[in-house]
């Protein structure tokens, strides 16, 4: 129970750090005049996949798949617990890592120009006149949190759907069922490019980061997919060490003697029985 409390505490701490980094300002990267064309894409007000829906998919998709697998395969509570711990760790680690990189790199989004200059007129000093919060969010393009969450667990960001893929591959070994979450994650990642919220490099790197954390956290609780028992967590595969030592059989526990008149070799302790051999006398019977 203490170990479970520590596991939950670590994940709660990581989620707290993730939420904290969401409100920090990124690095103010200098934009050269010759590269401003990269950031002049239109500012789309309504995304194809809203951020709230994206996070809901990331969290709920793996949990829903785990519950469905439990109903179909009738898995025990220990396996459900391990699956929840693995996916929550993948989501938390991925979120913290992705946000940290965003803050350090500070790459502008493809629509940054119209975030910075809503009227479309750029001043010579390159001082933004738009909403400060919108401008700050426009400097968090690399890598894509949508891509990393989806590939990691179930969102465009790598955590949700990536873990779901490994989980299904270990459970069912069905190619279509295992690839489907990655396909959905890729579609969500591409939608961010269509909304001009990310460059293709952002989505690609975000997906790689998500898959890495998904696999690391999956292997933290499950054997490799090549293992015949990959559908079971390590906890279910552990066998408690035997406290009994091998004991040589005593006279009372030895097999009963054959009828009188049959000769054989002495009792073979290694073979665990009497070996018939003419010319040998019966061993003496030990009485207590």
C-alpha cells in the first residue's frame, strides 16, 4: 500500500509541474526579417481538434481501452492497476518534457505574425501589438504537445495513443487493433498543421517524444512484445521464492519395498527410486 501511495504521489507531482509550466512565458526568440514569411499563415480561431478535446482523448482513450480489455479478457485487478500506473506515468512525463522544451526553444507558430500584429502591419522595431497571452502562446510551437500526447497515450501528443498501441499489441497481437491508435494520433497531429498551429517538424518531433515515453513507461510495467507473456504485467509474473529446501527422502517417505524374493540395487537418491538389478540384496529396512 505504501508503494502504491508513492507511485500516485510521483504522478501527482509530475502533473502539478506540467500545469505550472503551462503558465510560464517561453524564450523570446529573435525573428529575422527574412524568415518572417514562415509565420504569416492565417490565424484560425476554431481548430479542427480543440485543445480540450485533445486532452480528453489523450487521457480517456487508454483508460477506456484498458476497461474494455478487462471485460473481454477478464483480467484481474492487479493488471488493471499496473496499466493505469503505466499510462498515467507516460502522460505525466511526456507533458513535463514537452512543455520544458517548448519554453526553452520558444519557436514561433506558423500564425505568429497575426498574433503579434492583428492588423497585419509590422512596425520596424518588431514590437508585438496583439494580446500578450496570445503572443506568448504563439511562441510555443516546438515540439507539438498535441502530437506528443497523442502518440504517448491517446492524443496528438505522444502519450495516450502510443501506450494504447503497445497495450493492444501485447494483449491481442492484432495488427489492425494495434495500429489504429497510431493512425488516429497521426491524423490529429496533421490537423495541427492544417490549423497553422505547428510546423511539420514540431508535429514529427512531438510524435517521437511521445512514442519514446510511451514505450519506456510500458516496459516499466510490462515485458517486451516478443515475450510470450507480454500481455501480463511484471507483478503478475513474479513467483514468490520458495522457503523450502530440497530434502533427501527418509525411510518413511521412500517408496514401499517390493515383494520378498526380488533383488535390486540400492535406492538411487538421484533417480528417486529403486533400480532393479539382479545380484543385489535388498537394503535393510530401517525401523524406529
